C-alpha cells in the first residue's frame, strides 16, 4: 500500500496510500509522560491536555457524523455524553478525597470523623513503629495512643520508612485516638 514518488530534493519518497493518521505523532509525548507518571504521580497531570485535545476532536467527529441522522439520535448521544461527563466528575472527586501531605492536623481529624460517620474507616493498625507503607486512608495508632497517623497512600518508594504517614494527633490525651483504639484490626 505504499507508492514511490519523486521527492522535491531529487530522491524518491515513499508515501503511504490511503488515509493518513494525524494522531500518530501524539504517541511519543504520551509515552514519555506515562513513563514519568509511573515514576512520580505529579507528572500525570501533563497528560491531561493531550486527553482534552483528543476528546475535543472526538466530540467534533461524533457530532459531524450525527448531522446525517435524526434529531432523536442527537439528543440520545448528547444525553449519553452528559451522563459520562457527570460520572467522570463524581469519580474524580471520589478519587481526590484521600489524605494529602498539605492537610493540617484538624483537617485530617475531620476527614477521619467524616469517614466514620459515613459508615466506617479504613483498617486501624496499632504497633510500636510505623509500618513502611499502607494504602491511602489506613489509620495507625502508635503505642498506647502516643500518636495517631493516617497513610496518604503515596508511593512506597520513599527515602525514609514511614514517610507516607501523616500525623493526626500526638499525645495520650487525644480523644479521637482513644475512640479508634477500640476499632483496631491488626497489630504490628
């Protein structure tokens, strides 16, 4: 499916017959971004403009194809796209509702209280030393409520063990730690 033609510089040029695919050059930056995203999550945000561009082109193509169809097909397609967009927003808010290192201690305590009021929390662990890693939202009680921590769930590859644990309360007189001590699911 290739044809040899004369090139502008005097040499032959091989051109592919049939439709061209303008999105093929986009594969290289996407691949590089995904590799960096595997190394550190913050690089994944650089992938969003490429997704938005692809989505815009896709929407234009969908609505161009709908011009030849009935108005009912257009309304159904528009409704389906709107439902998918709504689901996307809800799913992203759900994913983003995990503890983050910039949160203050009162914000972390409020997060745990809200989780408990909605039907429970993630596992509550207790031990003398912080574990190296735990999934986001896992709660850890150090000793006899000497400290209450929550995991941010970030990469387990940190410089120091326990870096993914965020302090919520420190000291044995804190009320939230005492309440959670009755919910301990495992000790280390």
